């Protein structure tokens, strides 16, 4: 057993426990993970609907959607609402929500651009319109959930960025000014005020954005969208992967293990999977991110950390952690990225308990008062990383296909907008975003293998010490940023 794994979790400060009846028992990281299920917390739920049947035989459709995650499901629902006469087929390789959508932290962001600072970085001239798209996207998001009675445990308590180092406060102040200048409801909190919101000895301050952001049960959202799509007459086939795709001139022919679909239009909501179009995987690469769920906190454990306003939280580390509560008061704690050669979508490391030790150590460092808490679930999931750091929609197959992805870890709400933009391009529909760069430009190429693997390894190694040590690690990360890659 690795010596480091035997190390006791971070020391609990006496201050953190004052008034709460003494320090709780301290678990070792390997004890806390001993009975952890290596599968997503969200999918381990009796609310999961039964799978739809696999496609057997040949069929045709007006629109074929590949992928049953948020992008594919939002595309299906919006296509039927905008063009009710369309015959829409969705094929999903596994089960609905078994990709990134059922593995997300579930923090909802208003922005369709991975946040306002990224929007300023990528499309500085279109900020006002991009902000409006974000607002309208959430209007439509909320209205859809209401219309179809989708209960996805949403709590609109905002998102909060916590500084884990006093040196990061200047950055938060700049972000605060930027958000205020665009009319956002944000508050900057000092150390004491931050710890009153959520108590961690690491927090030096925070920026709390209360602009229609919050948290959602991502799998319940996907299952609700699935139900809505079926109610609109969408034909959904689960356990039906695209095996090959062929441009036939006026139509596209897609084969699956036991059948086929012929359609004049195809929307690819397949994330970083390989679907037979090489250009896609030159522009997006799959990074794995990892997440832990604690067992539900008791009232006493909750009292040790506060968190009455239950915001979605990100910290300011270069290798950031994000965390939130579930309806049952489990803490979802994510943020440990890795890269596997050629974007392996099923890396064996995800199935190993050791993979999650460092994340568990980060959890206990953040919340030493919870050193008696165990982890119920641990899992990995695919991030569709691209240079834009946010969604793009690009035509393929002579314009008969559109690929939509690139959320770079921020797609829970933005996927509705991405699907909408993709449909508008595919059906040549008039819409305000189509006149802007967001709909007409694509992310730059990411170097191919083996350079991709080497670059990712160096980058993730640099993440580990960039904040504390700086040096070549900080210089490497800054170099990538200056080449246009979001970090
Ligand atoms: C660990 C993690 C945490 C995250 N946390 C957040 C968060 O807190 N907030 C946020 O906004 N975003 C978050 N995200 C990002 C968000 O989950 C994604 O942006 C979003 O789910 C993308 O949806 P999608 O439908 O494009 O992709 P996916 O959900 O991956 O769906 C793609 C689907 O296509 C299917 N597919 C693949 N190949 C084929 C094929 N050949 N044939 C048929 N189907 C195929 C897959 O099985 C999959 O179901 C997180 C992501 C991860 C991995």
C-alpha cells in the first residue's frame, strides 16, 4: 500500500469544532473509500426509467439525433416543439444519461459560454448578445421543465467561487467588477462572511453570483427530458450505437449493430465519441474528470460546515474542485482531471479505488470538520474540452450533419442552447445567434497523438504544483493560455 495513502486525513483544527461537541473520529482515506461504489451517484436511483428498445431493422426519419445526453435530448424536444411535423429518431449507444450528462456535478450556470470571463476572452464584441442568449436559454429551460412537469430537484441558490488563497482575492474582485458591469447580482464576501456561508479553513473570500444559477439532479433532468421527448412522439432507441455513417448525397445512412437509419439531416450530440468524422476529434478531446459523493450528512455534520444557502461552489485552484449538496445532503465533490491515450472513453483507472484517493484528500483538506464522513460513490466522466472552452456547432456531411459539443465541463444548461443553435444551422432557420461568430466559428485544432497525450500529461503534472510552486509549471500553463487554450 502506498505510504501516502496511509497518511491520516488533514488535521482537524480546534477552532473548526468549537461548540460542536469535540472532534469527530478521523477516518483514513482508504477506510473512507473502502465500501464506495465505483459508479455515478445520480444513476443509482430507483427513478431511472426502463430502457427503450434497441433498433432492429431499417428505418427512416426526417431528423436523426445521435446521442441521448443533454444535447441530444434537448435537440429532440426542441425539434418537435419548433417543427411538430418532423419524424425524429434518437439513437443512444448505452442508456440515456450514461455519458457526461448523468455524471455531472450538476451546477447550473447562466452563461452559455462557460462563464462571462470566458465569453470576454473568446468573443469580446458579442458580449451583450451572448449574455442575452444565456438569460433566454434559462427562460426556456425553466419553461420546459414546467411544461412537462420535470422535477429534477433544482435549487436556484446561485454559484459561488471561493478563494483558497488570499492571493486569489484580486482575481475575484476583478470578476466581481466584470459581472456587475453586465448587470449581474453578485456579492463579494470577505473571509468571515464566506465561512458563514460555508465553513472551511481554506476559504479567504468568495464571489457569490445569484443570477439564476444553482444546482440540479442531472440524471433526473435527463430522464425528464427523455419522457418529454417520448411524449412528443420522438422514437428513441437505447443500446443502439452508431457503427458507421455514409453520405449518400441527399441523405445520410447510419448503420447500427442490428439496424440502420436513413435521414436527410443528422445532429450529432455524441460528445467526444468517435462517430466516423475525423475533424470532430481534431477539435475536441476527451479529458476525464472525477467525482466523489459522500454519504448523506447528518444534521450534526451539516451544522459543522453551515452551507444553509446550498450554493454550487467552485474554488480558485488551477486544478479546481467544485462541490454542492444533494437533496439528501450528500456532498458531491469533483475535480480531478486525467487524460488517457486517444481519449479512451472507458479507462480502467476509473474502476480503481486508488484513482479517487487524491480527491478524497482534497475533500478532507477542504472540510477537516467532516473527517468522519465516508464516500458512497466515486466515478469518472468525459469532458469535451476545446480551445473555445464553450459550445460550438459545426456542419459536416455536406451540410446534412451538424455536430454540437465543446462545453468543456459547463454544459448542464448550455446544452439546451447548443442544441437550439445546432438545429437552427441544420434546418437553416433564422435566429439571432446565426449572425454571430458563436455560430460561425469553430475551435482550433488540438495537436494529434502522441503530442496530445504528452501535452496533457505535462499540463496535468503542472496543475499539481502551479499554484504553490509557480516556476516552469505556471509558465507552461500561461504558455498554453496564450496559445488560446482555456485553463
Ligand atoms: C464529471 C463531470 C462533471 C461535470 N459537472 C458539470 C457541472 O457541474 N455543471 C455543468 O454545467 N456541466 C458539468 N459537466 C459537463 C456536462 O455534464 C456536459 O457538458 C453535458 O452533459 C454534455 O452533454 P452531451 O449530451 O453533449 O454529452 P453526453 O452526456 O456525454 O452525451 C453523449 C451521448 O452520446 C452517446 N454516444 C456516444 N457515441 C455514440 C454512438 N456511436 N452512437 C450513439 N450514441 C453515442 C453517449 O453514450 C452519450 O450518452 C460535467 C461533466 C463531467 C464529466
